[in-house]
C-alpha cells in the first residue's frame, strides 16, 4: 500500500469515523428513546388511573399524547445538541468559551423571555390540572370554539366562525370548558 493511501486510511479512521459514530449513536438514542416514550404513553393512556364514574378515557389518551409529544421533542433537541457539541469537539473546536458564553446568553435570554417562561409554566399546570384537552368546547378570552391542539406554550382553538386562534397559555386567565359539565 502506498503512503498516500495509508495516510488517507489513517485520516478516515480518525475524526470522520468518530463523528460518524457520534451521529449514529445520536440517531439510535433518538429512535429507541422515542419508542420507549411512545410505549410508556400508550400504557399511560390505557391505564385506569381514575376509578369510578368520572373515568374519562379519551381525555386521558389526549393528555398522554400531548405529554408524549413534549417528551419526544425534548429528547430530540437534547440528543442532537449534545451530538453537535461532541462532533464540534472532534473537529478541534474549543467548547469551553462556547459553553461560558451560552451561560451569559442564557441569563440575558431568560430575562427577556419571561413571557415565554410564563406561557410554558402555565401550559404545564394546565396539563397537570386537566383544565381542557383536544376536542373540548371552550370559551376563552372572547373566543368560543373547539380546542384543536394543546401545547406547552400555545393552545389552538377553532372558533365557531372557522377562524383558527393561537392563544398563548400565559394569557389564559379564565377559561370555560363546556365539555366538562357534570
């Protein structure tokens, strides 16, 4: 084998192989993690958590679906951010200053993103308290309609006139749920 071929094989066996390994590992973590989350949410949706006459299976399934989507998106984001940082480290980038500046930027963004944090916290409590779910008929702010999607930050409601409204969860102070009548 000539010298150029040997140098090329040494180079391929170094950084590119490690980066490829990182990317494959990240894809496997995302795939297996997403499957595990889907299985756990399917079990949660099928479990009889609220015995008695007020057992609403469809609402439990919707909550499990919403929670599964949030957990899957969080897993995906965390996995690929870590994989990107590891790949950059393999190419010789010094991650110390990047991490330090990310901390400073995080504080600045945290101060500027107070409404975002309020929206997400409101969304979490709304899900935990089961205030409303997909398919519920609600009156919120000046809108009457059916909930089409529930997220941590935004709830979408299809109004009676057909308009799709995007409502930040932090702005919802009072909500009427006609689907939860006794």
